[in-house]
């Protein structure tokens, strides 16, 4: 059996990557301490033999169970799948870029207002709002690429939540006046002929300022939105999906919910519990789909079949 993984984030890892990549986790069994990033890296290494297809930076928008028990799934990037089983591991919702709260500015979204790095046409005045690695790395990359009329990073404090090497590289460019930094907040904008032309700011000292703006990049963090999951007819209970705690199946056959998104008596939102739920639901789904192959539980230490799947010994089926 093969799996497709779909996530709104540009990289796998959910909360561990989006919310606490560098914080230590102390309660993963047999791993006394690792950061969120390290845990995800280890998990990706462990699943590599199974080669799941990753479809990132897109929302699952539609989940429609069919009369024949298959499930139709569609994403915001236009992909569609017909699957026999679906595992919803939607956590606290899809992590989406936090929008700039200036009324009307979203009209420029995708043309002059962006939430992901890109290379704008030459000669433009670029404004980057944010203080993360992405914000600073983008400013550095734009300078290295060359051709911008100006590159200005704006954040309310002259402090960055970024990798030390990136902060130092950005500081060097600032010192040489290749990029600018202003401690300020965006308060408004100007436009002419349907084009964004300038951004209004209030500096931390309270002074108003207007900067020319041809492209505006906002890296204001991510916020989880339950979004479409609420529309899939899953009988949500306080934004959680009720499941059978022995199989983690929802009230729809072959549709499972694991991890923080599900609810059952005495539920604990822990990574360890998510691993257990995923294991139990995967076994249940496999038994449903391939009843003829449902046999005794096999151990990775001793099972030849599992060693083949892990690529430790040749799989005669693939030769
Ligand atoms: C600061 C912090 C520290 C923590 N420390 C610990 C700890 O020490 N130990 C521990 O066990 N737990 C800890 N946790 C909790 C742990 O991170 C969660 O239990 C775990 O991440 C849940 O995993 P999940 O896969 O269920 O959901 P998530 O990690 O939330 O992942 C859900 C994913 O689904 C995606 N998604 C949702 N809806 C859609 C959609 N419609 N389309 C596409 N993608 C979608 C999201 O983008 C996200 O990537 C901590 C949590 C936080 C916030």
C-alpha cells in the first residue's frame, strides 16, 4: 500500500516544524531529547523506504465519501484523488500565513502582495514585513540577485527570531547600506490605477513614514485555521473529530482521524498518542482493505516480509 501526504505547509512536520522547530522535546520514547526539527528529520528518514508522495503547500478543500466507500479528495492546487482510505491528521487546523491586517490590501494578493519568496522584476522597491529566517533570507537573496531599486525590512522591533548566521549576514548588508531596516508598523497604503504604490508606516518612535512599494512580502507567522475540515460532515465536537478509540475510525467507514484533531474519552494531545493512533488506524484500514492478507502481527526485528519492505533484503516481488 502506498500513501499520499497532503499538507498546507511547505514542509512536512506540522506543529513541530511550524511552531517549535528549535525547542527541545523530552517525551519521545527512547529519545531523551530532540528538537521539533530533529524529530521530523528522523521520522522522514524512517519512512523513506515507503516513499510517500508529498503534496505540500496546498489545502485539502474537499472530502466526499462515495456510495462505493471510496473517498474523493480535492486540494487547493487542483489535485484530485480517489482513495480507499483517508487519514485526517489535521491537528489544530491548516497552518496558513497570517494576513496583513490593512483593510483592502488583500486586493493586491498574488500580484504585488506575497506570503512566499519570489524574484520580482528588476527596478522595484521591495518591502519585506517580518523578522523570521524567511524574511531575512529573502532580503539577502534579493540583494545577491541584484536589480532591486531598494530592499527594506520592517518589523516593530530591531530584533530577529532567526538563525544567528542569517542575522549576522543581514546586519553586514545593513551596515553597507545594501538593505535597510526600519523599526515600524504598517498603518496604511497608497494605490494608483489598481497598483500598490506606497506603504504608510508608524515608526516605533511614533513618526509617520511613507515608503515606495512595488512588491510587498509579508512573513507574519502562521496561524492554524480549521478551515475546510469543518465542512466534511464529520460531526465535530468542539472542533475535534469524534472517533472510535479502538480503531480511530470516524463515523464514516474508512475515514480515520488521528493526532490532535480527534477526540475520544481521556484523549491526550501528545505526539506519543498520535503514533499509537496512527498505528492502530493503519492496521485497521489494512485489514479492511486486504482481509485476505490480515494475518498475525509481525515484528520488524524478525519478519522477512518487513525487512523486504524496509529495503534491508531484496524484495522478490520487485525484481
Ligand atoms: C509549543 C508546543 C510544544 C509542544 N511540546 C510537546 C511535547 O513536548 N511533547 C508532545 O508529545 N507534544 C508536544 N506538543 C504537541 C504536539 O506538537 C502535537 O500533539 C502534535 O504536533 C500533533 O500532531 P498532529 O499531526 O496531530 O497535528 P499537527 O502537528 O498540528 O499537524 C497538522 C497538519 O495538518 C495540516 N492541515 C490541517 N488541515 C489541513 C487541510 N485542510 N489541508 C492541508 N493540510 C492541513 C496542518 O498544516 C499541519 O501541518 C507541543 C505543542 C506545542 C504547540
